[in-house]
C-alpha cells in the first residue's frame, strides 16, 4: 500500500526512485559472465570433498588424524596468498587493457594448474599447483568488474540473483565430481579398474572436470565476449605511461563550470578516466573493504571447516562422513541455497533493501556456529539418524541467509567506486582485503578446529573463535549506509 503525504513531507531523493524504469539485462553478454563464474567456482567446489582424504593418502600427516585440518588449511590458503599478492595489480590493469585478456589468462591458469594438481603425488606438488593458480587466476575479481560494467543500479540486483545459477551449478557439479569421481578405480572397478593411470593418480578424473570446463570457456570468451572497458589502452602504452611524468589515471572532471570545460571536447575525452590508486582510497571504499573482508573471513572459515567437520570421526568432534556423502550434502545444500536466491533475491531486495538483507545474513553467523557442537552431540547420542540430518538441514538453511549477503555486498562495491572507469581499481582494493581474509581464514580455520580436537583442549575453543569473527563482521557492517544508492547520489 502507498501512503499519501503532503509534498513537503516527501524527501527529495525519494521521488525519482519511483520514476526510474529498470534496465533489461544484456543477455547477449550476461550469459558469458555466468559461464565464466561457473568455471571459476568449480575449482574450489571440486577440491573440497576429497582434499581431506587426499592429505591422508599422500602420507604427509603420517597417520595423525589431528594434522589433516592443518594441511588442508595450508593447501587452500596457498592459493589465496598468491591471489592476494596479485589481485590488485590484475584488477587495476583491467581498467587499462580491458577485462577480456585477463579473463583468458585466468582460464588458461585454471586448466593447466588443475591438470598438474591431479597429476601430483606429493604435498609440495599440490602446493605449487595451487600457488600458480592463485597468482594468475584473477577471474573472480575481473568477472565482478565485468558484471558492474554491463549493468546499472536498476538491473544489478536481478543480475546478482541470476549469478546464483553459476554458483548453484558449480556447487552441485563440483562436489559430485570431487566426491564421486575420486579414486574411480576403487569406486567403479568395472569401468576404471583396468586403468593404470587412474590407479596411479586417483584424483585425476575429479580434477579433469574443471579442466574441461575452463577449456570450453576459453574459446567462448575469445569469440563471444565484447570488451566492456571503453578507456582501454595497449600494454605497451601503459608501460610508457608508467615512466612518463604524467599518469594516464587523471580525474575526469576539472574545477569550474563543467559545461564550459567540456565545450569542444570529444566523446572520448569526456568519458571518465581511471583514477590513481591513492584517489580511489576514499572513505566509502575503505568502509566496503572492511565489511567485505570480514564477511569473506567468516564465510571461508565456515567452508574450510565444513568438510573437515564432516570427515572427522564422531568421537573427535565430527561426523565420520566419507567423500561421496560429503559431496552429496554440499550438492543438495547448493541446490536449495541458489534456487532460493534465483527465485527470491531480487524480490527481497526490492522489498527490504540491500542493507537489511546483508545484516540478516551476518546475524545468521552465530546460530550457524552453535549448530556445529549441537550436531556432533546429536551424532554421539543417536548416531547418524534423523535428528542429525534435521540439524544439518537447519544449519544449511541458515547458510542460505548468510550467502545472500554477498549479492548485497556487490551493490555496495558498485556504489563505492569514485567513477565508472575506476571500478577495477576499486574492486581490486576490496578484493585485496578479501584475498587476505581468505588467506587467513584458510590457514587458521582448519588449524583452530584441529587444535581444539587435541586431548586436553576445550572443544568449544574453535566455536568461540568462529563466533568472534561473526560478531566482527556484524560490527564493521554497521557503518554502511542503509541504501547503497545514497552513495551514488552524493
């Protein structure tokens, strides 16, 4: 229902909101974004179910079950360390040379490093593969830049909702491929029992799935994706600019009358230019950087400990699930989570706004953490019966609410950019902090969980730590505006 007020009581910023028509999504390019996002997330989703068993098989823990979490964390964080060191450079470079060349580079990195991961038989080989992948796979950040390029404030919420299609497919196919296709000679002896290659490299078939997807996405990107950066320059020109007295990254406006200053200028001169990195570090960008970093910190910790928790013996605080059942849980959860967001996120955003969705998602972090010891206690008391599966279902329903926070955060990232030509640099700064959060979360999540399982330790120690991270994410997000469009109107 619409309430009637006197004209004097209606805020000025409220009137134009109802007159703005929503721009249709550019499906001729948006479907490529979905393909790229799928190929990127498929890597982690494929590795998650079998990584704990892989660590056991290569013998790096020497049979010590409490060391599995440490090595899983090291392996996962290695990619984020390399990504953190390079993400700002790649994102800022994409403002200059365009998004497309760096996406092609990332797809090649995914295909080659996942192949080498599947052929590795030592922990060092696995580590090197993940480090190289993290260093050259800037696809996650560049895709977000590309998404913001081809959308506006009216259709970005719907785009974020449809992005869940890629996440859903990767979260379903990845765990199934990682769980069911690992050790195929043992699992399907009638089909793969004679393959010496798969007996020698039991996780190669699982790793081949993201290799094939990235290999298909490369020609699709090359032939179908249109460059979205209008200010792009050649790499040679950018190198020359580095050593010239004047940088190409100059503000797009000058003091004084803008009409007079732009009189006689060409359309290319009127288009905004990428700003210098220091000029991008505005209070808006720093606020979103802190909020996004805290959100990623909790989310990555959660998804690091989930497979470890499921694979850990019940008597040590876990659930004693094998990789196929872990993969099935992740796949079912992903289907429900992303289907819900595809159908309802845009509607919820239109009704409640980005801020309320974000804060509700962050608020769900505390009951998510508390559910871990509750699930283990039920497993100790009743075994893997229906009470345990009901508790797991409730936990994953809460994770659906948490996951919607990322779509809302994308709206704040777009709104915080000083201008449209500096979206890459803005997102690079935000993803730099996000990469650091992923690195810390991957290293400490499994380590803290493994530490709390040791004899004489408080089993609640890990959960106290995880709840603190959740409260931190809630606290820093309180500084965001109630509506990201308020930043764009300033």
